[in-house]
């Protein structure tokens, strides 16, 4: 008698910003380990689908365009999800739109956090926890709780898979020792100041090449850093690399210097050495670096105003911005293994 084994069809929903999607890949890794033959799909916002280009075990990437006919496109996505008849839909977000997609998905099992306004319609509701006792949960641990009932207790690290063409494209910049600096952030108070980056670069050995990385919109910031530095080898690569190419370049850097922002998670997802500079936010929020070689740099003295918010602010509420300005270049130099 032939026994047929049902292949799991699973959809993971994470339509937030790029860093959140990178962290969500830890969940994909765990699900793939649990069910190597499962058909795994992920739903992301338009622009983030490039993270999964030629991904080795993602079957399909669903894309929601949030900027053009947002809710009309949401209905189109819902029809597609319903037609696929998933065994499991796992929603990492706590917002109404994705909660509605989950609730109406026709999946056999719908899983999400209790803070989602439509969680009362899910088959499995998981409490969203910031900490367990004295242990502050990292975001990958919070996400892992969504699948804890059918996996083990260990959360998987995020992982990106730069393609062979991505690796080949960045090889031209790997001819001598280098560091990468990703100085931009959506939030001003998460962004280590440009003049302090330049001040740090000035004391680096001329044997080290410095690559400034980021999106096209970060070009002027990085050009300001480059032009104010006296270092011979500072190269502005903003706008020249996609997400996976950036990760491929970071992977072989002597060190990657980042803010509390998406490039930190790129580094974690290729296990690249990383130093995260925290200004107004703190690692205890649960979004710290995860690489084997990880360093956190913060202002040495305790500031009563820090942290001033969970996500950063457009400007320092007290104007002085001491959480960034009191960080010294000796702190940045101390983690450099050269």
C-alpha cells in the first residue's frame, strides 16, 4: 500500500520595513529545517522582494504594493492567498490589514500575535512578549514564539542568500582589506553624525579601504563624509548595490559599522563582523546584532533622556543629541581587529 505524505504549504506575512523582513528570515530557516520539503511562501511589501531573488527554498514571493492603489491591491493579494489553500498562514505583524488577510485566508491554521486587532479570528493566538522574566527577547525570539508549538525552543538566526552574480559583482571591491560604513537611518536620532564618522575615518590606517554604503537617497550624506575625511581610500558606493550585493560585500569586511538600522540585520544575516552604534535607542528593545563577531557601541555615561523612543525621532527632543555626540572615535577604533 502506498502512503502519501502531505506536503505543507505555508505562508509567512511580513510587510513591514526591510530590517523586519530580514529578521523574519530566521522563521523561514526554522520552518525549512522542520519541513525541508514544505512549500514556503512569503508576503512582503513592494521593494523588499529582491531579498529573496533566487532564494534556495522559497517557492513564491507575494508582493503587496502599499503605495499604488494600496487597498485594491490588498484585495488582489487576498484572492491569491485564498486560492492557494495554505496549511498555515503565520502573520508576524500586529496591524489590521495583514490581520484581515490572515483571518480570511482560508488556511487550515492561522497564527498571529494577540496585539493584532483581528487576532480573535485566528485559530492560534500568541502573546506578544517583550521579555521573559529578566531576559529581554530579541525580535527573532518573539517571532519564533509563533511556531513554538510545532518546533523546538531555539530560534534560528536570519539568513540571506546572495547569488553567484551578487558575489561576482562585488568581487572588484575585495582586493585589499576594507571596512564598510552604513551611516544613514530613516530616523535622525538613530544616525551617528557625519562629522564624527569622518573624524573616525581620519585615524584609520591607509592600508584599509573604506566603503560607504546605502541607498541612492543616502548619496549626499556619504559624499559629505567622504569629502570631509583626509583618508586616501574612501569610496562612496551608495546607490550602486542592491540589498543582496550589499550583504555580499559586508560578508568579507574586516568590520561593518552600522546604526540601529537595516544594514545591521544584513550583517547578521550573512554572519559578517558588525559594530552597531546606538544613539537614541538601546539594544534592549530586542533588535541587536546577531553575528558571531558583534559589538555594540553606546554613550559611556548614563543619560536620563535615553532612550527617548522606540523607533528614533526626527530630531533630538533636548537639542543637544548627547547620546551620539558623546560617543568617541576611540570606542569605534577599539573593536577594529587590525
